[in-house]
C-alpha cells in the first residue's frame, strides 16, 4: 500500500512562558485558569490571518498547586500560554525580533488579569515561541499539530501508512492530538509493520 499525504492544515501555535516563582505568589490560585479577552471572536480571525491577538486570551497554569513536588522547596512552578499564529503564512511573524517585546506584553496581560506581581516573582524562566517549536522539529512551529477540521479529524486525519515500510506516529496522524491519541497512533504504526497483536482488540481505523 502506498499513498501521498495531503498538505496539512496546521493548528495555531502558542507562546509559553514557563517559570519557577517564589512560593508566596498567589498560594490560593487554581491549577488551571483561562482568561478570556473581550474580543474573543476576533482571536480566531487574528490567529488565522497570522496576526498577534489584539485582545489576548490565555491560560495560567500553576501545577505545583496540585503537586508541590513539581517545584523545589520554597518555590512554585507556573506557566502562561498565549495562542499565537503558526509559521505557515506567507509572511510569518519575526520571533527573533518579537521575543523580548512579546514577553513583556504577556507579563502585562497576566498582571492586568489580576495576577499581581507575577513578573517580580519569577526566579527562573523559559520562553518558547513558534520559532522555538519549529527548531524542535514541530511542523509550522506549532505544538498542536494538524488542525482538527472535519477533513482532518479521527479516521479522516492523515494516514499513518505511507508505504509498505514507512509509517507515522504522532499528533498529526490518525487518530489525533492528545497523549491517548498519540499512543494509539504509535500502536497503529506498530501494527502496520508487525501485524496485529492477537492478545488485544485491534485499534486499526478503516
């Protein structure tokens, strides 16, 4: 069996600021909090057109609220995630130039949303932009892989079988994004090469 994968339509990307922060910063905050801007519907227009969000919506995550062992004693783990355009545009954003200014705009948005003192609480950090995702080998600079359009969802997603000895596993192939789906894609890829494991019910998509 052989085939040629269709051109992938990619999901938007994101900018992530992961940080180690002082433990006293917002000790009563939730693990995950979504902050929605007033121009929510325009977010999708901006991302689809390759523009930064004019009125940001973003995720604030404090995983050490749930599991204190994720950070050293006396510190907390945090990250903020801002959706951003992927790099699959005629004129992708120049993240080498935007990196510093966008970090500052992220900190301002987070603090304006009520997370006072976030910037001052940071002890260590890692900023990951779409250009960084691309450097890590992720298509179009997005960690969210192929978009979940109707034509790219479930069994309609790109096949994991390109040829007799060429198979794919991961978020952009069948069946989709997320750890369970990617594990299933790995099993499907293995079955393509070695045959079905009779000890388990087949997971093959038809």
